[in-house]
């Protein structure tokens, strides 16, 4: 099932990810040993009063913030998760759960984290969603 959710997230042409509002910039990257790309994969729940469209607006604003700050080597995608029944059979696209994949996530230490642009897209994410799971992955391009 997790591979199905990841495949759905990777197949989506949309961009996206959510970031924690108060995540401090690390002083030394734990990802330095990764010889490939660092991917951050998150599952988020659309909250009451929030919407998938609002989540996508936050994604677009976050991507614009990265580009404005010179980050051009990362890619963000978001996909709706498939709901399943009690037997694990896919039933439909979820109305309330999304998976986001941030490919080649940049080091935040060199970026103006917590500037007005950052705070704006984080507020959009918080108004529309809650992160329910996060995994960091080192993807080696050679397997």
C-alpha cells in the first residue's frame, strides 16, 4: 500500500510539500552522507476548514519562495492518496489525504527561513493541512 501511495505521489504532475513552521535550520546536515538526492516524503491531512485547492496554493507559493531565493535544483510534487476498503482494495482518490515529495531538498541554513515569504506559505499550509507522517530518503541514482 505504501508503494501505491508513493507511486501516486510521484506520478502527479503537481508540485508540493509542507514544512513545519518552527523547524530550526540544522547546524550540520545529517544528509551529508547521501551521495544521491535527499527526498522528503510527507503525508498530510486536509483539516476542517482547509481544502486541497488551498494546499495547492501553499505549494505554489512555497515553490515561488524557493525560486525567488535562488533554489533551482529541487522539485516538489503532491498527489492525492487512494482510499482503501477493509480488504485493502483501492476504492477512490482520497478527499482528505495527500502525499508530498520534495526531491533534492535544499539546505535551509543558507536560506532566509522565517522571512515574510516563508511565514506566508507556512501559514497557508497550516490553514489547510496537518502533517501526519514524514520520511527522509537518500535516493542513489545508481540504485
